């Protein structure tokens, strides 16, 4: 009996130093909302199949002095010694999570991405977004915040607060937008947030990067001539939906409706990409004042309203043909199904 105990103790001591005492065949991500004790961690490891011998795990943890484990996000992938993994979790040395912000998003979509990535909930996040003291600390207006949620992939800790996440994103806006374009911003008769607002309309309007400077030039032509922008994306923002607009939509009395109001809207309608911001800062030089969508997904540009009416008629004709074709296919499908 004594010999068996000695052998068991010897085996455990050897495994205590082993680099593969804990092994995960595939990546396992552990999220701890609160700190937990050794019993709770052992149960998690047993359920996940990471640890087969729970009594040995407990023995090793107690011998090494690791009995409490910090909340956070931990990736377990490959082989570990007992000390390397347990000490990491006891000290709260987390593995970062990543969140990617897509350009042309609504505030709600951006918020959902962050809420689904980090530990904080929607109530905490929106409370931060609407905290006047915090917004004042950022030195920006609340209405301009959306435009500065710079599209990029961010690596942060899961337990990061909403305040820290927003500060990190705004810092990237400063580094990627403000700093490289200081000279361009200083030479233009618009504030940073006015340029970002214009860029947000370009972002929503353009389907291809190569058209952005041309679209920007059109909007600048309208602004410089005192014409209303009449930008459909601002009306989509008002109705809170990306769809084909109806005649009554254009008549909605709203500060962001550029068919009803002159100049730029009060703030951005989305978060523009760097290419859209650069297009707003450096518009193409031309005399276009009008544009209409084309079947290719681009735009047809016109200098006069008469030209624009002709091109718009072509677009409406194409749309009607698409609807007729769609109804024809639906009728054929219904006929086949009814046989």
C-alpha cells in the first residue's frame, strides 16, 4: 500500500512539472463573469473535457497555491503545465477579444457588435453613450459621436468598460483621420465633424470607392451654390430604413432631411470609412449637380436638370421592367406549384 502511495505521489510530482498536464485538443474559450473558486473551475474543466483527473488538478492547484480565479476571457488551446494555466487565470491575465466595426453602420448595429463582444450589457453601454459628463469629457457633441466610431478591428479585453472601449475607438479616429489629414482639414472651410457628416452621406451613397470623389464633388457643388443637397441617404436615415424611398418620405419634416433643409444635416448619418472622409476632403473637380442610380450599381451624373430628368426616366423605366420581370417569374412559379 505504501509503495502504491509513493508511486502515485511520484507520478503526480512529475506531472506537476509537465508541460502537458492540461491539454485542449481544440480551442476552448472560457468567459468568467465573476471570480470563481477551485471547485467551480474544476467543474468547468471536467465538463469541457480539458481535465480528466480532477483530483490531480485540485491537488496541484492547492500545492501551487492557486485557489481563486479572476473573471475574464481565457483561451485554452494546446498544452499547459498546471502552474502556467492556473497562475494565468488566478492573476487575471486575459486573452483579448476582437470587435470589427463596419463602415456605413447604424448606431444600433455598432452598439450590438460591442455589446455582443464585451462583458457589459446594452443598458450600461447606452447609459455611457448618453452620459453628458462623459461626452463632455470626450470634447465632442453627442450628435457627432456616430461619425467618429472609426471602422476598424479593435483588440481589447472582454472586461473593458464601455467608456474605455469608446475612448479606444475615438483614439483610433484621431490617429487615422485627424493626424494624417491635419493640413487638409486646416485648408477647408468646414469643421472636422462637418466633413465627417458629408463623408457619412458619401459612404451611404457610394457602392464603389472609385465614385466617392465624384459624388463628393457633386455635393460640394451644391453646397457652394446654395442648393439643397437632396441626398437620399439622409431621408433613409430619417425613416430609419435602407429601402427605396416613397414620395411621402421626401416630405417628412425632419432636421436631417436634406430635401427639406439647406446645408449639411446636423450630424453624421453613419460611420464613414477613411476613403469617404478623404473624398469629402478632396472632391473631384467637375460641374455635375445631379446624379441618379444606374443598373450597374453606380451613378449617372448630369450638369443640368434637363439631363437629369432624362436619366431619371431611364432609371424608372428599368425599375419598372425589373418589377414586371419579378412578377412574371412569381406567376410562373405559382403556376408550377399549383399543378
